[in-house]
């Protein structure tokens, strides 16, 4: 696979996403992973690969109920 010299060449070769319509199939499920976590990033990556919308209406929207390690100040 040769590299494209610019964005216009890439569009000619691979097309564009102006007509993209996300696919909400039975694999499009919400995630409880908090924003910014490795798990959430993996879910978003997988959604892109599957052509799904990035955001599910019932994805976690806050950090309530989560616990984390507390590091004392030195």
C-alpha cells in the first residue's frame, strides 16, 4: 500500500465519509466504562471499527459510584 501525498489523493483513493450512516445493530450496547479510561477508549475504538455511532444514549455520563486509589501528598 503506497502512502497518499495529500488529503485530496486520499479522498480519490478511499472515498470520504460525508454519506456515512452509523449502524446500530445488536452489538451496539452501552458501556459503564468511565470517560477517559482504557476501557472506554477500547469501546470507542471498537465502535468505529464496526461502523457504529460513537455515543450510546445510555453510556456512563459521570463518575458516581467509582472508587480510585488515593495517594497521600508527600
